[in-house]
C-alpha cells in the first residue's frame, strides 16, 4: 500500500539535518503517493501558504475516499 503523503518543508530549516532531508527525499517517493513542496525562505515552521496546500491535499484525499 502506498499511502497519500503531503510533505512540506522550509528551504531555510536549520533544525532538520541535511542528511535526514536527503534520506527522506529519496525514501518517500518509493513508499508513498507523495505530494508537497519546499517553501522558499521558510524556517522550521509553517506558513499560511503551506496550510493552504495541506488543506487542498486533505480536501482532495477526502474526495477520493468518499468516492470509493
């Protein structure tokens, strides 16, 4: 099973080590139906833009399971 996963991260996140970001970037596409993006200038936080993308992701996911 490949679960739907939204992954968002900030380009200026200085909390998550680069090696772990690289590992996740390689692992997730092979194990999940991945969507998401990198938010330019965002630190280890969440932005209104990211919240909007998460909302859209969840709305589409709910539509999909409602149609099953």
